[in-house]
């Protein structure tokens, strides 16, 4: 995981999850990000980010205007 890239994508990702009516996942991801910043243990962040990636990819497949290609690409890049 690239922490700099994740730092850039986390806020837009959380906002998009809230717009997609996934407030629980958005809250969990936000909490995991804060936890990662505190202890530098990425396990929870990686798990929730992978779930978020599935959600936004699925939403993009259903409606390409609902989720931007850039957000998907930036998240994939941050996770690799």
C-alpha cells in the first residue's frame, strides 16, 4: 500500500461511499484510516479499502456517471 496515494484518495472515497448509501463502510474506512495513521498497521485499512473498491467498481459497472474512472484507478494504485 502506498500511504501517500491513499492519503490523497481516502477523503473522496469516503464521500463517494456516503453518496452511494454505504455509510457503515464509509465510517469503518474512516476509522481504519485514523487507526493506520496512529499505529501504521495497514491490515484493517487494506481490508476495508478492498471492500470499498468492490463497491465503487460495482456502482461504476451499473452507471459509469455515478463513479469516476479516476477514483477507481487512484484507489487501485494506492492499494498496489
